[in-house]
């Protein structure tokens, strides 16, 4: 058992067919293999990677299981998760149509979010990838802290290059105990991969685990050639210069992380992040257990810098719901979850009255999981309730 660990996963931002989706099968297998090995925090580098040989070098799940080893419990579990989340291209299209409809329903009818609408497919495709990976790991271990860092994804991120992960990794201040690698890699390949990762970490990783990942989930050997990384990539170009979002961000959970990730990915320059002050949270369930404002603010900023370190983040104390949203000329888009839609409309009405351009609205889907109590989504209130019950139990 390790306290902290890091794994490097590949994905294709411009996935077009079932062969591109096969890569997720390998990734799901890796995550299921290592989740029981980490006690505290797992960092995942999600590397945008386009390999022209995907069609020839990636087996389908059935082919991979047959070619490598007899079917096992973990094979069946991974195949089921993969089939539920990624396998059917027609189901992905169907889900995309539903999400497009929901986005329109949560838009400002007087000022349609044209930029959001024109980018809705890549936005929702990215959101679903982060959502699915966080959900897989949360369902495995709800107490595991997970951070997914997109690498080689953002077009205008000048801090990243083909040979460096750069600022994303430099914002990891924890000592990472272990680097997980495929057991198909030889010792020299493992050492080279460790050096490649460590050159951008302030605190180098000292150890490698190459035995935890089942052989069925090892990438083809040539996927590790660093000369391939960053080649012929389609990258994501953030559509907005200024973005705003707000929340309590207590008990930072996957729903928060998907929302913050998408906000950071659509922003190229400046973001205002409102964090609610404890003084106006007294009506929330188990409000006495809400972390101090300073801690929640720092945790939120730390996470955002892992996602897109090129953005200037302005962290604000919210004593009311609106902060600068009704008056700022720098803001172009507001990122919301569905329950605050009416607040976004009120902000836009005020901006219209002041002759300011209304904000475009990007709505994040609810993060749902079997581990959320009776709520429609995973919430900080539910997590505080669990902490409260544990406190009471420990006192008995």
C-alpha cells in the first residue's frame, strides 16, 4: 500500500471511431488495477496522444483478453465498466444529443451562448472523459483523493512543449511515493520513463511499481516512445479569455473537480473564482463541519493550477452570490451546475440593463454515483454527514 502515486494514461482528444475508444479499455484496466494500492492521493497524467497506428496496434477488449491470458475476475469487471461507459459509438452519439438539448434548456434564451454551442461536442466529450474516470475511481474507493491532469491538450498553453509536462507537474507539492508502469516495459524503459516524469517534479519520485497492472492492460510497446508524444496532435483551443464560477468547494469531491477542470479548460487568460464565506453558510447541513474559507480557497486554487497553470486565477470571498459578475467587462462565460441556472439568468438580466454583454453559460452535468445518499448528485453536505456520523461513532 502506498500513500501517494502517479500514473500516466494516454487518450485521443479527437477520438473518431471505436478503435480510438479501445484505448479507454486499457486505461480502465490500469485504474482498476492500481486503485486498491493507493491510500491517500492518486495523480493521473492524462496525455493527449494521437498515434496513427491505433487501428493496427490496439486490440479490442475481447481480442486482448483472448491473446494475453485466460479470462479473470478483473477482466470481467473492467470489460463491464468499459462497455457501460465507452463501448458503443451509437450510445455516445445518443448521449451527446441529450447533453446538447440540456445545454440549450439551461441557456439564456435572450442571449444564446453561441460560442458554447459551436464547441459543445468537444466540450462534452472532454467532460465525459473526466467524469467517467473520476466516477470509476470514486466507485472503487470514495475516500481516495484523485487529481487528473490534462497534458498536451491546450493549444495556447505556452508553458507546455512536446518534451515537457512543465508547470502542471510543478504544481504538485506532495512527495509522490510511487510511479505505476506497465510490466511489459524492460528495466531501461522504466528508468527512462521515471527520468522523463521527474524532470518536471520539484520532489522526484524514487520508486517504480511495475507489477500491479495486469498484463492485459499494457499499452503496445511503441506507445512509450517519447518521440511520438505531441506529434500530429489536435489540441484544444480555449474559447473564452475570461471565465467565472463560484461555489463552497467544501470536501473537494469529483463533482467539484469536473466543474473546475472544464472551467480551466475553456479559459485562456483570466478566471474569477468565488468561494463562499463561512458566515453565509450557517443554513447548510452540518455547517459546523465546513472547512475554513482560507483552506477551501487554497485547495481550489491548487487544483486549478494543476489543470491550466497559464490562467490568472482571482480568488474572491463570496458574501453574496454575484461578486463582480454583473459589472465586470473581463468576463465572457459563467460555468454553472444546473441548480444555479436562475442565478446565471439574473446576472445576465443585470448586465443587459447596464449595457454589458451577457455572459455565455456552460452547464456541467451532475456527478452521480451509488455513494451519494438520497441526493440527486454527490454533494458536500452528504460527505459532511458521513464525517459527522463517523465522529459520533468514534465517541461511543
